[in-house]
C-alpha cells in the first residue's frame, strides 16, 4: 500500500502517512484513548483526526481577485473614475462575495469586497443625489426664465 500524496510505502491498515500526514484511503476502526465507548472525552469523529505527531495537510487560503478588483475600483471611484469605478466596484464586490461564500473557506478577501461595495454604493448614491440637485436647479431656472 502506498500514500496517494508522497507515494511512501505504508503498512496495511495504516490510516495516516507517517511521512506527510495524508489520510489513507482505506479507513479502519479507530483506536486510541478518545475512541472508546463511554469515554467522556471521546469526540464524535475520533477516527478522522490525525494521531499526535502526524502532519496535517494545510492548503493556504488565497485572496479573491474579484475582491481586490472591487476594492481598487471602489477607491478609484473616489479619485477620478467616478461612475464607472463605482459600478465596477459594486458588480465585482458582489461576485467576489459569492465566490468566497461558495469556496468553503479556500478563498478569502471578504473584507476587501465589503469595503469595495461600500465605496461603490456611496459613490453611486452621491452621484444620484448630485444629479437630482442639478435637475431641480435646472427646472427652477427654466421656470424662472419662463415666468420672468
């Protein structure tokens, strides 16, 4: 029997590779202090955890590219790319949050996506209020010119 990760030779019935800590495909009955029935310290899945000294595989969390784009577009929307940057920040922010939520912890960057969303929505709100004020002022001047 060999390890599927590092291809080390394993004894029959081995649950974890002694070299890399990978879980072996052939499960066997759990043995050890925490596996016995009636043990107050037993865990519900005692056979899933690596024995002491075994190395667990660690997959580092990556940052969502969409979250980075949302943050950058949100910041850019306040420094020159006003409308388009805000729209890009909102769209990519929502896409990033969905990607992060669906990744089961493998992808990070939720904070960046949220900040990008806040910056984008705030910019859109300010643009909408500014357009409304300009429209009201334009209508007021037009009515004043018509009547006077």
